[in-house]
C-alpha cells in the first residue's frame, strides 16, 4: 500500500500558499500588531514581506508543507553567509511604507543573537491557529527534520511563545539564549544538535555511560533575560 508522506518539499509554485499561511499565523499575534498597528493594512503588509523571505528561502534554504496544505515551515541553510534578498531595502520600503523601520528593528534584534557556526535555521513555522494547531505543527516539524537532518547540521529556532518552546523541546531542542524582541516581548533561541551528536548521546545512555554523567553539549550558558519574516 502506498503511503503519502505527511510533509513535502515546497516548490516555487507553492509560494502563494505559504505566504497565505504565514500571514494567517502572524496577523493575530502581538508581533503582527506591533509591526503593523493598522489592522486593515496588516494582512497585505505582512503578506508582502513574507513573500520576500519565502522566495529567498527557496533560493538559500528550503520550505515544507503538510500534505494537506494546513501548515508550512521555512528554513535557511546557514552553513555560509547568506546575502540579503535582491533589492531588499527597496522592496521592504514598498511593502511596508512607514512601517519598514519596525520590520528592520524587529529582525536586527533576532539576527544579532543567531549562532555563527553552520546550522539550519527554522525561520518560520506557520501553523495558523485552529483546533489542531499543536498536532499540525508537531507533524510538520518532524517531517521537516527528516529532510533537514540529511544535511548533517544542527538546527536553530526562535520560540516566540510558550507553546512553541514546548514543541521544540519535545523535538530535541535545548535552550541556547534569551532575548527581547523590538516590541519588548521575550524570545527563546533553541538549538538542536546535529544528527550524529544526538545518536552519540543516545548510545551513551543505552550503554549506561550517560546515566550518571550525561555528555556535555557545546551550548553556551543561557544569558540573562535581556514568527515573523526571517
């Protein structure tokens, strides 16, 4: 019997659908309200900015969709520096008008704390709010990891609220840093070791070596407290 994979790799023709998912997920959040205070303009502005980054991810990363199209994830392959999107400042100004400065400040705070070592960056997890958001997000994340783990790099994600922090921790992420967004909301940066590192730790536990003295990870100490479009 043929089994349909729960997640498929997005193509250029999927951009419109992913942009709609991102817009629906971000518009009702505190971040969406701060970035575009006018609720009438908010969906159009968020969609225009999301399109910039989704297009860029398909050139310098990957995007994935649940098979039923209910959720999407957007990733960047950060094993080397990534250039900004073409004509980024011009496109951002056109999309946001007077709100462009807010988008720049929002992203600068997040970008300043992202890891410098090679990794896969989960930039967006767009599962719009409904009765099964948690289940859809978990399925999407697990399916995305199956693709991304083939590249053998650790992964990094930013959790903007408690539900996503719990989701990422169940998926093997560990807290790496804390920061405060440009709108004053706390964010947690989380790190998931590379596939081989996770296998080594599991082997230690099974052999008994990791029970009394778990293997240390290469994560820095958590700093004191100090999903949008990147």
